[in-house]
C-alpha cells in the first residue's frame, strides 16, 4: 500500500524528470534530446499502466490518493491532494497515450528550438495529468493555469502564419474563464473552509436533504456553478464559446493540435463531470435542459460548419465542436449511461481526433498545403496511410466496431432515457450522426478518393486535371510515378511525387491509434468497468436531486 | 443442437479471417491464390451454415442462442443496467439468411476471380468482399438489435468501399464513382438514424436489446400463450429485462394497458411500438432502397458488377426485409406501421418499375428492377406475409444475382470487344495490356449502354441462355422461381384485401400487378436490346464469351433460378425430390442443348457443343470450391430426407419455427394465372413494340418516337426527377446554409467582427478612456493632490526612514499581515 501511495506521484512527476534531463543536456544535442523526450513520455505511459493495474475498479471513491498539506493561509488551507477514481483514471491513461504519439510525430518534423519544444510538451503533460489527479480545488487551479502556458508557447512559437494571434486569443479566452473559476474556487474555499474536493462534496451531499441546501442561496449556487461552467465551457468548447478553437487548432503545430484535441479539451469536459456535477448537483439538474440545448446546437452547428470548410485542419477542428457536443450531452443526461458514454467518449475523441490531426499533419508535411481542393486520389499513391486514415475517419464517424460508436451510442442511449433530457434530445443528437458522415466523407472523398491529382496540376488552370494534364515540365515524371504506383504499392519518392511513404514513426503513431480504436470498439467492457463504480455513485447522487415527477421538473427548468 | 450451433461464430469468423489474410498477405500472393482464399472462406462459411441447417432440422428446429468465446459482453455497464452481449442466434430465419448470403456469396466470389482479373487492386477487392460477408453474417446472426446494427452499418461501409472501388478512373469517372459511394453512405446513414432511434426506444421500453433470451420459448403462429421465460440467474446488477423484446411485447399486449415511461414523458405501450416500428421503417427504406431513400441504389451501380450482384441485389439490400421479418411481433402489434410499410413497398415497386422502362444503362435497368422487387418484398412483409417476403428474397437473390452477373459478363465482353475492335483499327494501342485500368483511355464509349449492344446472343451463348432464364424467372413465368414467390406475395395481398378487407391490401394488389407487368416489359426490352437483333457497334460484334470462372456461377445460379421455387411447393419429400430432379434435368437440358436453343432464337447456329475447356491450374480451384459448395447444398436436401423422421418442409413451415405470425401457404390459382398472364402479356407487348428494330433512328427508343408514349418515356428516362428534387430541396439548401453558417455567421460575424468589434475595440476604447480622460484627468489630478499630501506627510515621516533593513522587513511584514487581515475578514465576521 505504501508503494501504491507514491505511484500517482511517480506518474505525475515523471514528465518533470524528463524536463530536468532535457535542461541538463546541451542545447545542441537535438538528436539526443528528442529521444530523451520520447523515452520520458513512454516511461510515463508505462507508469500510468502500472497505475491502472493498481487501480481497483470496484471502488467508487478516490483511491491511490496522496494527501499532504501544501500551505496554509488563514482559514485557507491548500493541500497537495492527488488521487484517481473511475472518472479520471482513463483520462490519465489517455494523456500518457497521446503524448508519445505527439512526440513520435514531431521527431523528424520539428527542427527549431528542439529542446524548448520538447520541454514544453513534457510540461504540458505534467500539467494535464495534474489537472486530472488534483483533488484540491486550489491545486487543480494551479495545474489548470500551468497547462495554459506551454500550449500558448507551442502555438506561438512553432505554429503557422497567424500563430501569435491564435496564441493570444487562446490565452485570453481561457484566462477569462479561469478568472471566474478562481473567484468561485476562492469563495468555495472560504465558505467550506477547505479546498478539498472530496470534503466539499461530502458537505454538499450531507446538506442534500436539508431545506436550505449546501449553499446560502440558489443564486449563489448558480453563480458558483457558472463560474466553473464558463471556464470549462470555454475549454470544451461549448457553443458559442468556440471561437478560439479553429484559430488555435489551425495555427498550432501538428503535435499541438493532437494534444489540444486529444487531451486539453478534455480538461473542460472532465471538469464538468468532476466539479459541476459533483459539487452542484442541484444546479446541474436545474440547468441540464439548457446545457443540453447548447450541446445539441454544438453538435449540429459544428458538423454543419465543418462541412463548409476548405481547409482540412479547420474541418477537423470544427468536428471537435460537434464531437464534444456529444460528450456534454452525455454528461448532462445525468444518468449512468450518459456519463459512462461521455467519459468513454472523451477518451475516444482523444484517440480519433488526435489521429485525424496526425493524418492532417502527415498530409501537410508532404504537400505543404491544407486546402482540401489541392488533394485527390491520395488513396492510390499512399495505400497504407490511406487505409489507416480510413479507419481513423470511420472511428470519428462512429462506425460500429470502432471506438467512436460505443461512446456515441451510449451517450445517445443515456440521453434518450435521461430523466432530464429525453428522447427529443436524442433525436436531435442522432441527427449529428448523419451530419458527421456528411462532413467526414466529404473530406475523405475530396482528399483520398477521386482521380489522383498530382501537385503539378495546381499550376494549371483547373485543379481537376489529372496527372497528365497541364504543360508543366515535371509532367512526364509525374505520369511515370503515377503509373508505377498504379500496379504496386511501391509508391516511391521518384519524380515529382511528394507523397513519400510513411516513415516508421508516423506509421507507429497511426497504428497505435488504429489499434486503440479497434480495442475500445470491440471490447469496451474493461473501460466501462474501470469507471463503472464512480459513474454509478455520481449518477446515484444526482438522482437524489431529480424529482420523481420528472415531467414537472423539465417544464419547470424550461 | 447446442454443439452444432456453437459453430456459428465460425460463419462470421471465416470471412473476416479471409479478409485479414488477403489484407496483409494479398500483395505477396498471385491472383488465383487470393481468389481461392477468399472463395474458400465464403464456401467454408456456407458449409458451416449447411451443417447447422442439418443439425437444426434433426433437432426439431429448436433455436439456439450462442455466446461466442472470448468476447463475452460488448457494451456492459452495470451501473446503467446496460448489457449488450456479442451473442448469436441460430434459428430457421437466421439460417435461411446465412445460406443465401454465403451461398450466393460463394458463387459471386468465384465469378469475381474472372471478372476482376488484371485489376491493380485485385487483393483489395476480395478483402472488401469477404469483409462484407462477415458484416452481413453479423447482421443476420446477431441476437440483439445492436449486433444487427453493427452488421447493418458494416455492410454499408463495405458497400461504400466497393462502390468507390474504382475511385481513380480517369475522365471524371473516378469522381463520379467516389461521389456515388459517398451518396450511398450518407443516404444509408439517414436510414441508420431511424434505426438508432428505434433502438433507443426499444432499450428504454424493454430494458434490453435482446431478441430472445436464451432458452426462451417462441410463440408460433401467433398463439398468445404465456411465454415460458427462464429468468437468468446471477446478480449482475441488471434488474429489469429478464424477458427478450419479443416475449415481453407479447406479455404486455396480453396484459393490456401497459404504460411506458421515458423519464420526461409517458406513452401507452401500443403507441411506443408504433413509434419503434416507424423509426425502423426509416432504416428499412435506407438499406432496402425504398421510397424516399432509394436514390442511392441506382448510383451504386458505379461499383464493379460482382458487387452490384452480391451487395446491391442479392444480400445487403434485403437486410430491411430481414429486419421486418425478424420484428414480426412488433409489426403485428403496430397495424399502422405495417400498413405504411405495405404502401411504401408497393409504391416503390411500381415507381421503380416505371423508371426501369426508360433506362439505357444495362445495370441501371437491373438496379431499378432491384428497387422494384425489393418493393415487392417489403410490401409482402408489411401485409404480414413474412414467409412470402423471405421466399421472394431467396428467389430474387438467385435470379437477380444471375442477371447482374450476366450483365457483368456482357459488360466485360463489350469492353474487350471494344478494345479488340479498337486495337484492330489502331495497332499502336495494341501493346497495352488488357485489364480494367486502361479502358479508361478509350473515351466516349460506354460498355454499359444498351444502345451499343445488340445481337450478343450469338457471341455469348451461355450468358444469353442464363440471362434468359433469369429474365423469365424475374418476369414470373411458370415454373421458374419468380413465379412461385411473386404469386405467394400477390396471394397475401389478395387475402388481405378480400378476406381481411384491408385497404392497403387492395392498394398493394393493384400496384404490384401493374409493377409485375412493367417488370416483364422492361426485362424483355433489355433482352431485345442486348441479345437479339444485330450488333449495333463494332464492340458488340467483336464480343466474346467470358471465361469459365464467370460462366460457371451463371450456370449454377440459372439452375437455382429454375428450381428455386421448389423450396416452397407444398408437396411431400418424395415429390419434392422428383420435382427437383425434373427441374435439374430440364435446366441442364436447357443449358447443354445450347445449339437448339440458339437455333430457336437466332436462327443461324454456330457450332458450340460444349463448355470451353478449363485450364488445369484453375480447374482444381474451381472444382474444389464448386464441389464443396454443391456437396453442402446437396446435404441440406439429402441428409434430412434420408431418415423418415426428418420431413423436408416448405419454406413457410420452416420459417414458422422462428418467425411468429407467419401464416401458411396461399397459392391462389386464379391469381397465379392472372399474374402469369400479365407476365406473358408484358413480354409479348415488349416483343411487339421492339420489333423489328428495338431502336428508332438516332438511337432513340421506339417509345420515345411515338408521340403518345413520349412524355411517359422521357419521365422514366429522367428517373422521375428524384435526384433533382432532392438536390433542390435538401442538398443545395444544406450546402448554402453550411457556407453561410461557416463563412458568414461563424467566421465573419462571430470570429472576426464580434470578437474584433465587441471585445477588442471595446477593450481598446475602454483602455483609451481610462488612459486619457480618466488617468490623465481625474486620477492624475487626484494623484497629484494625493502626491502633494504624501510629500508633506513624507517630510514628516522622514524620520521613520531609518535606512535600517529590519525596519523595511518589519514594514513588509506589517503589510502582509494587513492583507491577510483583509482576507480573513469574512472569518472574523462569523
């Protein structure tokens, strides 16, 4: 038991050890730096797997916890309190899983300020894991803010053309939310006399039956709820607070986008489950229909807007709004099915959308463009890459047998039977499933299918012209290259073909994503198993606040 | 039976294994090995299904629920009482589907070896085909709605992959194929949306998605006996859902007045069942190509022809019929939905039959014909003729697969003929290898356009005769398969109309009889255009018969199309055997005595006396698969009939063991003669209209020339403007709205203007305001004044500034304490 106590600290601080190693090493030794970063992230992954092994799925409460006083200021006592339960363990694992993929991709593509770059990545990992394991509101806030800084620099230094704008917008948006959350946290710490989440939760639960409730007034509870909610809603992002997302995603380097979509957005959804549902059950029940409507708007709006994009990366960015709409919908279904689905879908979205951003990054590295119209027929010249990309696209689309479906299905099932949302919400949510096919297949068709569009054609009048079209000097070689690739898989880098085969690191990253997609899709039982006890407890707690006559409740809430 | 049925996972695993092997090893294998591997996987699956059929027959048709090893539960969330296992069901219905899917599938695999020869992605094609089989088998073997849904979407994916298989064709063809694939997927997704909602409702109504729980006894023939339900033991935390969906429905219906609560509202049980079945119908219209979602199927013909035969005619598109048959209990309990199903099916049958009259593309005719025949099936299951619908599903699988493969043979021959003629004229092109890939460079020739054909009967005798058999079977000519199944459907409609007095029965009868007339007409028009008369192009004149791997499946399917009707002829075992032998003999006479048949139709015979010889290497593979296939098929008929205690039943009786509310056979002699008359009449009319020459000058249809039929033909030719209407009503508004939302609302307004104007400019203006009038003005002045005061105070306080560090530290500490006191103020107040 003593050993397990330290386990969570090991997972949390192992990226910091990596950073220290990187800082000790000389600035110039780029080759070695990236390997150290990769190994460091893999070590974290290994430790998180050990953590998973030590985790007892039958316990609903916090476990493997580590509690110590950090500092005390008047009646504010800030503790160093870390631990995991069923809601967070999978997200810790997700973080540890996504980070090596991001580093793998970066190995040969990032060439500037290498040491700083990997240091920021590892710092980000530290902060993100910290957010997921912190069980003290103040500690949580510290990690929350720390996670902001490396992302800001990743976008601002290694991003594309408008990186500064994107980085500042990202920073300001998130900060605006954070400040409200800070106020709410300080108020809570003052009122409850502790920042300990579990203690506050216990106090709230104890006051459940009493007429006045845990908070001085409903308005106070609403304000506190909003303080947390707006911070998380910006992070998720919930419509209409999504405006920073396309900028940050499009301008961020590929690894940044992967982490942003893969993990960083989950900080918001995780926060909703942990804090909004956990600490303000009454307000969650009251506001669930309204938030449900926002989620539905997000699902449909994100999918719709995504369809009109001309930039692959932006398309994928907007798809996140739609996908996270599902997660929010599941969370505010307030039943075990919805929350289970949402928690799994957080992981799924990390895998699928992370994979999609990897895919976009790989295309970009080859063609140096993200315009959908510039592509076409990639399937023909890169069959292996396209096959893997197809699986990722389908997983994002929610094809049964892959991970996305399990999450979406469970969420919508939960929504349909939710005591606060109901079938109508499921109806509109399911429309999002159709729209997902519309925009993802649009992307897939334009980029991967259709006639092979050699880059040469871009100089011609019409991008539609096949390889043989146009009078460019490189034409002969291109035709030759296309012909070569035609019969076999040896789509080499000969001639003007920019579609070089996947390098080993790209291949490994994609295969890892695909395997994860299949495993969760075919056998999600253990994943649900890890979260089941905690989700069940959360749902049972929420159920106490849902009046038996749910019909009256929903009308009232409207 | 338990033991034999426990093989059922193999039926699914075998095709998936084949797909995986070809996916990873395909590039190292030769075409023949790839084809053999895939075909063997399909044939073995068929063999397993056949063995299980024998087993289930020997054990009194008892249904068995099988939990596959390793994957125990799929979605299992105890806290939410969700338990959706990977669980399979072997009963007569699922076995029927398994046999059809794997049986026809095997033949089409074999055919595809020849058809896809030389394709650069040969291995990939067979990966997809096997993958399709696997998903289709999941669809039919699953014991719960979600497993069915897995198959349902999975086959949709394979359909997408295969329609877009030639995505890289040149001259815009590739884009056309890709878009057809996308259209199929998206339209099917609309259907899936309905099915998903039905599944949600089912779950919250019943607490389970299982069709039947293990050991649950089924009601047969609609008797409402109390269900003998075994409650599952063990505390897995799942409180409700001890009964399967169908048993629970029966129980609640018998009980009456059950109210279902959905959390935020409540509904009477009957209403819920109606809703469920209506949402399910949306799914059916998507997958089974009914109004209003049928528009994807004609476009799906962009895929290679074996795909059209297997997926878009014989198996996948019949999934909707299977779904309704499986849910016979629910549809029986929801007369409104059932009536709607009937009307949708019958209307689709007529509508698609009409469009088929005006098509030029050989595959488009068959595609609309498929939509029409699916309408027959859907109408049949809607009116309660579950066995009739399944019967037509089976016979249709035979003859429509036959027709599609025949059309593939024709297209193949036309392509090669065109190539041949082309090479003849321009010898410099002759050096290019044969194959599909390089056909694209030959522009402006459509090998699928029937106007380019004509007189192919002489060039392709086997294809012709088998195609003829398929046509006659489709037209419902006695004694071919289609006659029996179509008559069964019409009989059900007749009974519903005149015995039960159902309105939709009358509508269905009228619509289907008219559709049957159309069927005969457009099929004979096709025969006239393609096979009879004289060749109209050089390509047609140079066409040659296809290779044995393509013609053997044609022969087998032709035989099945001939005696498939015997499945449901209500006679004893011996008579069935006798009739079977008679049919087979007749069929083979028809096939082998080609010269005389040709003489009859064409007049002048060329000496074709035997099948082309098989190449030795290929023969082994072909014969091996064929032997396994034939033996398994024979086993179904022979093994049960060996012992007297195993009576061979008709399809209706066989299905009654798994499909509740299947009513007995309805062979109506009056209707049979009427339908036969309509079929023959349609053929004769077409023969009359399209003689002597099927095409008028300018390659126009004869009907197009005549002023009285002209508008109708043009309407049919334009496909009734469905695509245009959808484009205008749905697609374009959606695209425009997407563009507006994305570029105007989200980007220009929300992202740019709102953020810049409201946030940034406001901030700036506020900053300016604070900086200039406030800061420089009031505050500055204020501070100046304060400053002066401070200066005076400072002068006085100068004595405090001791220069000692400890004083400063003390002051700081004092400040900190002050701040802390302010922070602690709330505490003091308490």
